[in-house]
């Protein structure tokens, strides 16, 4: 799957989904089930829902997103500026809970496990879309096949949230509106003076002071080191930094403050600018934690 | 919902009565939020009742406040400070109303929970912590947290939530979050009510100066934890985003004071919420990877005569943070030394450390035979023969935090340690204490820092006034730029550092011009920094060498951000006026605590050659009556007569009585502080 980036449409034609959505059998069944209350199809749908593998077994094939938000966990400063910018342009407020990108810090843990960044992966097999009973979660053909949620169609069932295979889930619940939402790469941003979306700007990327966020065209490697696509240790987390210049004072990279010899800030042994296909090294290969003295 | 940008509520917790009071924060907005609001709360709860003498910071009557301004949680760069206010056990000889602040995530989380501040009075019968989850406030038992380090305490409170952070969303009454509660706490130094105890948040964000960790200890208050799932209303979201973008484009980072150019791409810094400078204040990889404080790491266990191994230096920072020891007050010498050999009469030869702090002074006393085995002051448990080692450093920190042996004296802070040794003359010689018991910290030859210390209650620690020589620009061009960036007066003579002859009185360091600049700066920081929450490392910025005209982002960016967030239409000068109000209210508190004109005299060394020997920026702008020149001000020092003349100017500028330094009724009433004037009058202290 990695590196296979064609957007060939192999799904069946949409049935009332619109906007490029390729409706799965299950979605069709669930949708029909509402109309055929008590009927045999509804019973079948119910039985399918009881099996944990039902969504995956019956998933359709969706056109791939043309854009992906990737990040640099090793150089993120944890300022949460991306989160505040996200909620600002989407909701007109700043909020940590409503942000569609989530960064959380564990400041007493060792680098690089002291921070975690969670972005919507724009999954090639978007279970949020696949399982949405109303078509609110959809693949938007007019927006580069981004996986989006149409707030008007969302009934607040949270199926998309329960379906998200990532931990923690990347679909966001807005308790005030009682609607689900998710990263749309800034397509629907009523509080943003710029055109967002796949051909436009992203507030989180703009807000990042560390160049630790970027939107890329190529679908990142979907597998992580454990072969389970639950943590973004695969293609989404990558070195986005240009080479560091030497700084003049006794602070910053390249400078050695008096009495210091062991600081290796940001040292990533195989650090390469974005574009290199390598993923974030596995935890056992993480460089800086071992540079710190034992507690 | 009150004014956009604000949480809308203030929380006052009385630990004696267990009363939880909710106040409408809008009623306090005229004081600016943050420290200004805390000053008003202190007046309301501690001064107005008139039931104590305002002398003992450890008295349960004292209030310690954690307050934030309009910017916290808005994503505005360098604006996530939480102000800490209250009477300070570190101040000497009187424990003045004082302040400190810390960065990190606390201010944002407090705002997300709907609060603009938490103020605590009284004393709990047994250890407690205050737990805030959105609107819900509880006083929780903290007996099992007492004795834990600041890091252990935070970990334990996180454990109590039962949430697997990083794996699952946390469902709370008000909503969901992936975040942890943000906690400010103290360690042994606070529990044992030392005067050098900081408050610590996260791995290394801390409020050191003032000794507020000890005030927590005096209240049996181990921590304040806050978790918020709400949001902050922004009056003009597009305007705020645009302001940020305009700032990014117009003021290149690294070209001015704020930012320094630290934290280049590739560095692994850790920032306060929203910070876009970034200055590399904290590092994700150093000091056991615990979000260390780079400044403390650089200074605390730096020694004069030997190189300390990196791992020992780093461990020293951990000691400070875990025990909550004020790193600056207790450090050994600071980041560098300055030559004094050209002046053989200077008491510290041949080099003077940047900070003659407690660790350095203690060693000096040992070397001089004042303390140590066989003397009146045994140095036990310090293994003096191991000075420089990790073992010595760890015991030094432990002894202070736990008041063990000589640590019990050291825990009183430098000024009181001198006093215990019977060596208060050292204030002006070896210790070089600036005002009110705090050590000198770059206050000279940039005299506005020194004057700020004189009229305030601590080392004002405002780095934005570093006005040293700039390359590629003439002296006259520089002062004209500075004038343009300091409205409304726009007076280039504010920046004249003439210190000798008549010129010093006409336009230099004793002039009315300088008094106006010092007042401007006090009003600026009282509002924009300590109340709004803008960080000292980013604000003010008057000069930026990378800007096409050399302009810094002050005075344009502050109102731009503030108005976008709050929806007000305030000018920069409106902010200065709010700062003046908070500053005058604070002055009234000082006066009631005992401040008057006679007290406001510099420590002796400011009046002698050498006062500027450890200045950070020595080449300053000097006007000789006909032209401007950069001049080396290494020999700048004050005269008694000059300072007295300056005080007259300053009091007049502030509207205070020039005979006693008390605020006048007219000044207070003009600032809508009539009740304050009435109280001062009732105490016979109205100017």
C-alpha cells in the first residue's frame, strides 16, 4: 500500500451519497434499513453490526485524498498554537477541546515521548465515512477527496467517532452543537480570511512557529512499526526541518554554553528534510532519550 | 459571558472557612487582568477590612493569587504568563506586596475552565489542594501529596484522574479533552516555608522571585490543579489571525530583543502555549528530558573557579525544580563574570560574578572563615570539602528546602542570611543586593531597571530595556527610533544616559526626561506584561534591527492583538493608563505597608564606582549637550543628590507628594480610585 498513490476509483457508483462518496454495502444497508423498518435487511444489518469486523469486511474502496497533514513530532514545541488556530478559524473561539488537530504534552516524560501529535490521517479506508449512517461523513470530490463531515447532515450519533481506528480518535465531538467534526484541511473556515482546503492554506500550518506541520500530496506510509495503524509512527511523523544554522550566543543550536558538553538538541541521526520517505524511527531507535542522564 | 478574551469569573478560596467565592471578573477589568486584577483583589480582601498589619506574608490573612489576562489561551505569541501576586516573604526588610509569573499551559487551561484567576486566603487545617474542573471547584485532601516533589505531586494528581493520557479522550461534565490537568505546586522548600521557595508548573516553568511557594506552604496548600474543556470567545477571530500574520511578516524574528534569534529550525525547544518567538526558554531534551528551564540550567550551579560537569549542572536544575527552590536567589554566580581588576578598591577581585547570589555568598563566607566547622555558624550538613561535586550540590539544595543545619539560615534568603551572620554591610559590598533584599540583576548602567527596583518591591526583571549599542545605526538615529516607539511623549532624551555634570540633571539620568521614561515603563509592564500576560522576552520591543526602519513591534502590536481579542477599541495609551491605575493602587498598598520617600534609597554600592561593572549592555546613548554618542558607561554610578532630585521628578510625574512619596487624592480620584484615597486619608497617609 505504501507508495501506491494512484487515485483510481474502484468503488461502486454512489447511491444518493453525492459529493463523490462511494457508498459501501453496509452504508446502503443501514440507509435502507431506516426505510424498511423491521424488514429482513434491517435484521441483516443488525447482525452485521454485532460483529466487530463488520465495518472492515464490508468497506468500500474510496478515492484517496490528494492532501495529507504531516507533522514533525521531534521538533514540535508543544505550544498548541496549531490547536488554537484550528478552533479559531473553524469555530471563532479558541479551544483545546474543539481543535481538529490534537497535541498533548506529557512534560514529565522523556523526549520524544513528552509530546504526542494526533492529526486526521485522511485514511485511504475511511471508516468514519464508511460507517456514517447519514452520509454526513463523506469523501469530498470537489475538495481533493478530503474526508469531511457535513455538519448539516450529522445527527450526532458519534458512529464516526467510534469507528475511527486511531487512538485517540481523530474525529472530534462538539458537545455544544452535539455534532461530530474532523479535520477538513480548512475547507470550511468561516473565521479565516484565506481560502483553505487542499489548494489553499491551513491555519495550523501557518501558526506553527517550528515548521513542524506541513501538507503533502503523497499519501504517507500507512503502517506503523507494529503493523497496526493506530499510532502515527509511520509516514505522518517526519523530519520537516532544514539544517540548523549555528547560533551566536551561549544558547541555541550549535552553541555550547559554558560547562555543557552533552546537549544534543534535536539530534536526529538520520535527519533529512521533508521529502525523504523514511518514517520516524521506532522507539528503540529514538536518539535523544539516551542522551539525557539517568534520573 | 463577559468581555471576549476573558473567562468571566474570578475564584476566591478561603482555606480557613472552606468558602468558595465566585466573582464577576468584568468588574475588575479596569485593572487590566492578571497582576492588576490581583492587586485589586488584594486591596478588597486584605487591605480594605483593615484587620491586620500587612507585615507577615505567612499570615493566613495574606492572599496569593494566580491570575491571567485577556491574551492567555488565545494563541497570541508570547502571552501565556500566569501572574502570581501577594505579599512576599522574600522581600526585605518589609514583606512587600509583590509579584512573579510563570509560563506553560496553566493560564490557558484556567481560561478554558472559565476562570481569569484563583486567589487563596486563609490556612487549611491540614494539607489540601484546590481542584478546578471547568466550573466545579473542590478543596481536596493532600496529605498523601505532602512531602512529594513538584514532579511527583503532578504525576500523582494526574494518576488520580484515572485517565490514560495520550490514548483516550477524557470525558468530563463540560466536555471532552485529551489534555491533562495543569498544575502549579511546590516541593519541600514551600512546605517548609522557606523564603526562597518557588511555584513550579510542569517540568520547569516556575515563579521563583517572591518566595510564593512558601506562601502556599503557610496555607497548607500543596497545589492548584485546573482542567478546562471550554472555549474562549474571540471578538474578531479574523482580525486576530490577521494580526498574527502581520506580525510575522512585519517583524522578522531574531531582529529585535524578543526572540534573540534563539531557537532556530532544528532545535528542540518547548514553548508556552501559543508562543511564536520562540526563545528556547525550555528544552525538550536536556535535564532528564523534563521540560527543563534553560536559564536555571545555565546559571544555578555554575561556579567561579571550576568547571562543573554537564550532568551535574543539569541535575542542579532538577534539584531546584523538584524541591521548588528559587534558582535565581540561591544560585552560585550566574552565567558570566566581569573584570574588576582595574579598580583595586572594588571589594570583589579580580572578577565579579553576574549574580552575587546565595550560593556564591555562602562559599565566600566559608572561605573567609565566617561560617564553617568551629565557627558560630557550622556549615553542616554541607560537605564543603566536596564543593563543586554533585553530592555537594544535592545536599545544598536538600538542606535549604528542608531547613536542615545551615540550610535553615540559607532558607531565609540572602538578605536575612547576611543579617543572621551580623553582616548587613555586605548588602553593599559582597552581596550587591539591589533593593528590597533581591540580588542585582543587570540593573546598571541601564538606570531605568535600577529605578524600577527602587520604586517597586523586587528586581523588576525587565529585560526589554537592554539598550546597548546597535550596529549599523548612529546613536542619534537609534534614540529617535526609540522615541517614536514610546508614545505619546516621543522624547529622545528619555534615552540619555549622561551621568556626570549638569547634563545628567538636564537630560540625563537625574532628569525629568528619565523620570518620565521610568514611569512609562512601570505603567507599560504593569499592564501589558504583568496584567495582560505578555512575556518579558517578547515585549516590549522598541527596536528591531531587521525591520526596514528599525522599528520594534511596540507600540503597534499590543493594541492590535488586544482589540482583536476583546473587541475594544483601546489605544496603546489607554493601556498605559490602565497600567498607571494598577501601579497607583499598588503604591497605596506599599504606603500602607510602610513605604515612604525616606525608604527609597539605593543600596550603598549604587553610589560608588563599580555599580555598573557587571552591566550587560554597557555602551549606551549619551547626549553631551550638542550631539549623541555611544559611550561606555562602565563607570556610571549614582550620586545621592542626583537620585534625590530624580525622585522629586518621578513623584511629580506620578502625581505623588514629593515630600513623602504618597499618592495624592487628585491622582487617585483621576484614576477612579477614590475609595483608595479615602483609606489612605483615614490612615494619615494621603499625599
